C-alpha cells in the first residue's frame, strides 16, 4: 500500500540504490535521448499491469562495472540481456539474419 501511494519516491530510491542515479540524472538522460530508447529510438509502449501506465525506460548498465550506459525500452533491454551483453553474439545474430535474408531473396 505504501509503495502504491508513494510510487515516485519508491522509484527514486530504486534508481539510487541499484544504479547510483538520481531522479534528476535519469531525467537528464531521458531528455538527451528525446524520451526514447537508445537502441531503437522508440518511446516505451509496455504497460505496467499493476498501474495501467506505460513503464519508464529501463536503466541499461554494465553488469561488471555497474556503469550506466543509457535508457532502453523493455524489448531492447530484454534483448541485450538474452545476448549476455556480448558484442560477438550480437554480431553473430546480425550475420545470421543477413544470411537468411539473402537466402530468402534468392529463393
């Protein structure tokens, strides 16, 4: 009940606790990214089922150093996580998609 009544305060505490990021710093990042995801450049559309509101962009950070890299939508944040933040795996996935696209065009 407290969390629901003090949602902004709870979010602010989470930003500091998990990312060392103040609400103002989050807002600055959000403004620098024009309110959109740093990867797909789209605004978040995922709805929080508890509140019925659009979720805020996720704070993307390096899991080894905890350095904040930017703000991502749910899909892009989840995608990076599935690839273990590995540039090599992402390059491999790109090569695969390009190869499949070439094969499809040739068929």
